[in-house]
C-alpha cells in the first residue's frame, strides 16, 4: 500500500511537471490587424500628449 501511494504521488508530480501550459489560439488576421491599429493609436496618442505637455515657447 505504501509503495502504491508513493508511486501515485510521484505520478501526480510528474503529470503536474509536464502539464501543458494553457495554450492560446493563434491570432486571426483580423485580430492581428485590430491589435496593430490599437497599438498604433496608443503610440500616436502618447506622442500627442507629450507634444501638448511641452511648454508653449519651447522648441526642443
């Protein structure tokens, strides 16, 4: 009985060690395009906010 329990414990530990990581579905072309548009929008927004945050007389 003790060996069976020990073997079962080792089997559980091995299964947990080699358990597949949660796989995500590959992005579709549409999702890639949407992500690209979102990233570009955020980049442009950050650039605009940085420009607006500069003092009016500064050209640097």
